[in-house]
């Protein structure tokens, strides 16, 4: 699989734009779009690090489940960096992959999105 940091940056940028749009227009569906792109960025930040160590490791990475990816990355004993915030919020962030795109009743606090965005931006810069 070809995964690049530019694809991750695109997810971060999309999430940032959706958050700003929500803050300006209060169109609640934009929070779902932001949540989806933040989940995607977190997923890809873990996967890109695993691929850098094990380029052929496709089977273990066929998931959107952040917690499962964290557990797998930790099992590699390779020093893959995953922020504490992401580890703690992994079940919730995982839920954002589908819920943020498909469910009209999806809710998330803007403060949660902004905290996750900040963590992911810092993480992106550290990887």
C-alpha cells in the first residue's frame, strides 16, 4: 500500500476546514465531516509508521479500528509514536469513521474535535 504524509495532511486540512466552517455557520453536519477526517488522519498516522517498519504488512492493517491498530503497533515493540490522548480516546475516535459520515443524529462536541485536531497536528509534525 502506498501511503504518504500528504494524504494525511489532506485529512487534517479537511478536518480543520470543517471545524472552521461549523464555527462560522453552525451547520452541524460539518462536525461529522471533521470527525471522519480526524479518524482517518489518526488511522493513517499509525499505519504509515507500521509500513515504515514492515512494508508488506497488509493483513494486520485492514481495519479502521484505532484501538486495534494501537495494540498491533505496540506488539511490534518498535517505538511507534502514538500520543496518549489518541490511545485514551481510541474507541470514540474509531466510532467517528462511520458515524460522522452516515448518521444525521451523530453528535460530538466542538471542543472534542478541536482537542483531537490539535493532538493530530502535533503528532503529524512529530512523525
